[in-house]
C-alpha cells in the first residue's frame, strides 16, 4: 500500500531518529520533505496544509524540544497526526437498528463496489454472526446483478433476485420486505455506479436512500484514484449523509493519497480497507496501524492476526505431536506447510505488513517468482504417488523423471524441492526432545538477521 509514500516517509523517519537535537531549521527541512512526499502521493492540497501545520505546531512545542530522544518524539508526532488525518482508531460498523439493518453501498463504477458488498457480507457472517441478504439495484448492467449473485454465494450469504426492467426503489423495497419476513439481520444494497459523477446517478441514489432509510451509507472508493477520489468523495458527501468509507485496492501500486484525503473531505470515518481480490480480503480499518504502515513501521498486529487466522491449529498440533513421538516428517506434511502459507495470503501479503527495514531486505527477492516457486513445489508433490509422499527415500532417478514430467518441470527442480524437504526434515528431527530451544538460540546468533526497528 502506498509504496512510494512509505519509502519516502520511512527514509525520513530514519533520518529524524538520528537527530541529536531538534531545531526550527531541521524541522522545516523535514516538513518540506514530508509536504513533497504527500503531494506526490496525490494527497489533496488542503489536507497537506492542515497536516503540516499540525505537525509543525507540536514539533516546535516543549514536548519535543525538551525530550531526551527528540528524534523519536518527532516520529511519534508525525505518526499520531497521520493517524488523526485518517480517523481516530477503529470505527465499527453500526448495526443498532430494528432488523434488518439496511446498509447502502455507494460509489463510482469500477471502484469494486459489488465485490466489496460480498466481502462485507462475509465479514458480517463470520465476525458478527449475522444472517445477511444482498440485492443489486444496478439495473443498467445486467452483468452486475449476476456478479453479485456469484460473489454472494462465495461469501455464504443469500442473494435477492432483481432484473434490469425493475426500478431501483422497487427492488430495494421488495428486498427489504423479504428480509423482514425471513428474519435477516442485515440487508446489503449494491447500487448503480457511473464512469463519472452525474445528476441522474445522484438523484437515483438519493431516492433509494430516502425509501430504505439505511443505518449505514458506505462510500466505496478506489485507493488508486488519487486526486479524483477527493472530487468523487465531495460529490457523494453533498448528495448523501455518508456514515463511512471503504477503501478498495489498497494492495495495489497506489500512491496512497486517497486514504489521507477522503476522510477529511467527507468527515466520514474509514471503516474498512480491501486488502486483496479474495472474498475474505477485507479488514477493519485502524488509523493508527495504517499510519504505522505508511511510515514503514509495519503492522505487526495485522501480521499476527493474518498468520493465526490462516493457521489450522488442529493440524499444527497434530504435526507437533507426530514429530515429538518420533513419527517421521514426510512429503504430505511438507505439502501441508506449503498450503498453510497460501492460506495466510502468500508471501507478498505477509511482507506488506512487515516493517520497511525487513521488507526492504526481503524485497531483494522477486515475490512473484517466489509465489510461482511455491506453486511449482505443490505441483511436484501432487505428481507423486501416495507411497512416494510417505516414503521419499524411494524417489530415485526413474521416479524423478516421471514426477518432473507430470508436474511439467525439469528434474533439477524436483531435486531442489527434495533437498529443501530434507533440510526441513532435519530441522524437525532437531525439534524432537527439546532440541527446538537450542535451534532457536543458534538462529538468534546468526549474523545478518534483520532487526526490528522498534
């Protein structure tokens, strides 16, 4: 997310931390660099001016000048004001209404509104234990209605049918009536978008809002839009009483300006951020943690959450018990470890949440190539017989050629994968009988290991 902005600000953070004393001169130099970084990231000019003024006022105050570690104090101020610009911690979605709670999704075409509707449905089902119904009011694009039907099924919610010859208000009221009669907790209404803001769109969505009286009106905005996001946000704010914002495509190569601009322009809190194209790629937006990511400090809490939610604890405990009891670590176990990595969102998703200093070292790897390498390893193991997976020592030259042909790779790649498996097998043997602590101590003493910047 916001890679260019993160790179510039994390470099500045490093420089500021090295300052023995904070003076008006070096504060002015630092703020000039911050201003340029924000403008290049497509942050709206009024937002930049306000942010710089707040940082300058606090940076030149006694809080920093009298600090024993002024560089750290100044970084703290920049971090705090970045978070304040994007919101105030976490603002949860409001479902305090007589069921069904109606949530209206608004935004331009292409912002990812339909997919985000399904992602939100999945979030409400899994995190809030709600019974969710979705409906499409986009009568101009029949494909949008079918798309919502498909992604709603993936989310595990129920879809209410609509057709292009119906009026959006009639569709919304029919869905609301159905939701009441069938005891749904939440009704998510996907609305029509346009390629640009026009009066017909705004009139239609105002009528729909008036008829349904939603408890939440969420503005879905593409994080890659830059300055256009500000104009769009302002137009929707004037047309509707927005209660929240969902940023989509925050995993893309965006300059990050939307996250810093839309909240201040609309006055509505950012409630969610789309983190991937997957149906579970939606996370509750935390302004403080997001500010840490932008400053290159990473988001260790999000990383821990992602890892723990992706790990099958029962399978992990079963493997631990197997290794402890002396059971061999075979290729089925190796495959399970590879699949766990995929469930956690892959390498690039994990690296996005790491502190910049660690991510930079890992960034020397080609993440796309690393992900493909993981897929190839899966293909190689899938080309083996059940017996070969249980007893890898049986895999000799003839078998290797057959496995390579089945996986569509060279024999050398099969050899490389088997060597990596043997290294992990050796590691597992050392973990047996208390050897794990010794191994951890050895790893802790390894030179060149990246240190956390905290």
